[in-house]
C-alpha cells in the first residue's frame, strides 16, 4: 500500500514537472549559477581547519582542527574588528532599514504620476554609481583644503574639519552615504508590495473618515508587513556584513580604529598577508553568526504568527 502511494505521488510529480517543463528550463541558468558560485566554493571552507599551503593544495595541507579559531579568539584586534562590524551593522539596521520604507510611502502618496516617475528615476540612479566614484566625490567634498563643505564652514568662521580622518565622523558618513546610494533602489520592493494592496481597502477607509496618514497607518503598512518582515530577517542574516567596497574606499590609517570591519580585515590579513587559512576562519565565523541571527529572527517571526522566509 505504501509503495503504491509513493508510486502515485511520483507519477503526479513527474506529470506536474512535464506540464511546467518550460518554466523549469528557464530556471536552469539560475540553478547553475548558484551551484557554481555559491555551493561549489563551500568546499573551500575546510581551509579554516587546515594549515593551508599552496604547494600541497587543499587536500594535501595538514589538518590542524580548531587551531585557527583558537588563534583568532586570542587576538586583541579581533574583538575591535568584531565590535566595529557589529556596531556599524546595528546603525545600518536602525537608520538604513526604515528609510526605504519611508521613501516608498512618500512616493506612493504622490498623486502626479509624471512627477512620481521622475523622482523615482532620480533616487534610483545612485545605486548604479560605483563606490569608488562615490568615495572620490566624498573625498573632494570633505577635503579640509578644497572641499566644498569646509569652504562653507570657513565662511562662517569655523575651523576646517578633516572628516574622513576623524573617527567621530566616519560612521555617520558611512551610514548617510549608504542610505543615499541604496535607499531608492531598496524602496522598489516596498512599492511593488503596495501595488498589490486592494484599492477597495483605501476606499472603505476614506468612507469611514480616515485621513491620508490614517490610511497609511492602517492600510498601507499592514499591507506590506510581510514584505518588511522578510526583508528584515534577510538583513539580520547579514548582520556582520558591511560591504567591502564602501569601507575600503573611505578607510585610511587615521580612522582605522573604527573603520576596520571583517571584510577589510580578511582582505588585509588573509589576502595581502597571505594567511589564507586565517582569512577563511574569520569568514566562516561571520557566516555562522549571520546564520544564527537568520534562524533566530525567522523563529521569532514564526512564534509571533508572522510570515517567515520558510
């Protein structure tokens, strides 16, 4: 009986696959991409447990177990990098995550569609500018000698400020530049979710006397709540990630005490220093922390009867 049930389920599955075969064919390139660039490289994780040597290769290098991890946790600068990464990620979460939602709400409330499309195009454009270019713009704008900001400050009698060398200004600059570059692009998902909200809900709210703010609060936000939760869970999964390019182009020896994060630390110690085992160890550690946050946040969402990512 059990074998007959299994055979029937197999037949139904094959029939469904045959019916949707063209969709599965379209899916093949994406599957191949993730296999090659996301799953196959996971084999290299074992380098973290070995004393990797190029001449011996991954397989031939001696196994040293958790020695790299013990060495990593014994470094004093590791905890500085850990705090810098966590603190900067927390600031990104607090200030950077809600801003695209606010931006999407403002765009959605525009009644002039032509003006809305023009505004959307303008705020999307920074996403396509390289961080190298943006870093150059910031260096020129904030230069203590010829920067526009310091020239403006001098006009009011203030002393010029070397913003990129002052540790007090580095984190705000990173957060603000990241919000300027990516918020417009990230708002697309929320705008797409708002399109799916039933317009009759807005009409019913208007009949009940709800003003524009109340319609946003009681119709729009509940309508995109599942999207917000899913994106928040995914953001928490990257809690230790701050992006290499942005930090690297704004980093200098004077702000290194607050700008050194795991991405630049792995680059400096693992790649430049040639300590590939140690670099892999640090990368694996950050991945595990991200996985823990991802599982915990998804579990909390399920416990609160909200939609998760699975």
